């Protein structure tokens, strides 16, 4: 019997479990959640959430040891809880197992990519891959196909993961830059906050400028972290823009829209914590990231939204394309 595990039973984790259970050559999916988790208890009681119903080959557990018994484990939790989870996992024998990190964000305040956070806390030989690219649960459930990218420090790990997860619903590509893809995926959420703010103001036309200029500064951060700045134009960042900057299904875009309207958004928007991490790193390293800096002022320093956006247009004149990182 081929069985895999998913750690995390929120919207995305539950979908990934459902996807593998119904579209891939897997017999059983074991979905792990904590006993105290509202989403876990909802699934246990109703075997469904607001997006989908669990298939018969999806099992639930609140025992982490049971979830870690399988050889392939998908992790889909809040990015800021990943280090604590990795420390917990390190207490079990996971030697040789493969983990797919399915979240998009940077750790706060270190601004470390998630693969490095995970690997730094598990003192055993494991294999780690990351998932990036566009796609919302609401669309996938309606059988709207999309594409994604799997990346890893190990080419053989990408092979292993893609061979398990490939289907006619999601076309997986091999990544070539795990740093660039992780940073790009994380910053896509941050730019999604900005897009939502523009929507909340009714300044929809300015989103075109946002889409054009944001990858430039994200590329600067990728290059600083040691990745290839061209990765910003791949599936993990630019490819994920439509799913974030325009879709009403995006938590980050909705957070920004409601923030601009003076309303509170109650669901998790990973871009908020990532923005804080980016601000710390950009200040420390002197990376020119005007959009992110302006966004930070608006969200965390209560700066006037319209005045702050207008200030971006008062910056000194420059060429459209310049070196991403000044030597």
C-alpha cells in the first residue's frame, strides 16, 4: 500500500491531501492536525470543510508519530511555526524521509527561506523539496488546471516528488533555483497585500505599474540572498501573480483590500509576517525596495495610505532597468 502524510489541515494542506488522494497513484493519505485545531475537529466531525469533502481514502490523525511513519510527508502550516515543528520532528526517527514544504513565506525576523529553516533544525539526513506557483483551492476543485514548480537542493528529490504528484490537473516543472523560487513565492504574498490596498482604494489601474515594478525589487532581494534574480519571472513569483493580485480567493489580496477600507481580515495572510522580515533585511543590507518599504509604513506605522503611495512617484528619476544590486 502506498501511503503519504500531510501535516496541516488548513485550506491548502487539506486540498493537497485531497489532490494526492484523488489524482495521484496513492492508496491512502493520512492528514495530521492537532486536537486543539478548529479545522481538524471540523474535518473529524463532518469530513468536509468549506471547500471540499474528504474522500474515503483520506484518514485523520492527531498523532504526529503516526504521520511521520510514512516516507513522503507534505508540510502545510503557518510559515512562522515551521521551526518549532522541525524541532518536534527531530525527536523522531525521520532518517531518509522526504518532506515537501508547501507554504510560501520567509521566517520572521531572520528572513530565512523555509527549506533552510527546516534543514537547520533536523539533525538527520532527510530530503526536502518546496512547492511554488499559482493555483487556488476554489479553482482546482472546479477542475481548472494549473502549473507549479518543485524545487530542491537535490535533483533526485525533485524527481521523487514530481513522480508522485504529477497529474492532468497540475503540471509540475523542475526548479533550478530553490533560493529564488522560495523568495519569489514569499514576496508574491507581500505584493498581494499592495494589490489589495490598491483595490480597496479603487486604484485598479495602478496595479499594472505594481506588476511591472515589484519584480525588479524582488529580484534585488533574490540576488542578495544568493539566488538568480531571473527566477522572479518564473512560476513561483510572476506566474503566481494572477492568482494573488487579482483573485478574490487570495487571502493576501483580501487582507490588503479590507485594510484599505478600514476593515479587519480574520484569515491568515502570510505576506504580513513576511513583510516584517523583508523590512528588517532590506534595512540591514541596504537593499532598495521602495514598494515594500511603503507597504510597511502603511500597515505597521499607520502612515496615510494615499500620501504614501503618492510619495513613490516623487522619488528621483531613473532608468527603468538598472543593476538589481549595486556593487
